[in-house]
């Protein structure tokens, strides 16, 4: 069984910083892409940042130059450093992981999502 768990959300003033973490754990063989998405009420979930297993990154247009995605050496934990936060960054942030899980002798590649962590940017 695989779990994806986010942490690090909270309330921050405009211009401030937060660092989100996301860890994939369980019976994992490999983790490929890991991504951060965010969603506000009534809106579609949007891609914030993505990182491949090899370390290549991609960012949503609204967060470029302010947010940085990174990954630990083991490859199962991803971070999102958010700087110069704006009120419009307020959202629930979700972590996504493309995982090859092990079940007995079998392996299966699937998408896994965390439950989300709330980020609120307000004075």
C-alpha cells in the first residue's frame, strides 16, 4: 500500500514564504514524476510545479521565479519552496506521485494523490 502525505501548509502574510513537503511511502519500487497542484473552491485543479525522477522541472506560469520544486536523493520526497507569496496563491495544495508499487511478486504503476494542505496568504 502506498501513501502520499503533504505537510507544511498554513497562514502567511503577503510577501512571506512557506515550504511544503510531500512524502510517498509504502511498498514502493520506484517513484517517477512528482507534482504539486492547487485548487480553490469552484475552480479546476491547476499544476503548480513538477519534477521528474531525473530532476527536470516545470512550473505554472503564475508561480515561475517565485516557487521552487526539489526532491530528495532517495526520490520519494518532494518539496515546494514558495516565496513572495500573494493572496491569489491561497488554495489547497495537493501532491501527486507516479509510483511503481510492489504487491507480492507483482509491480504496478499508478497515480497517487495526497489529501491536500491548506495555504492561506492574508494580512
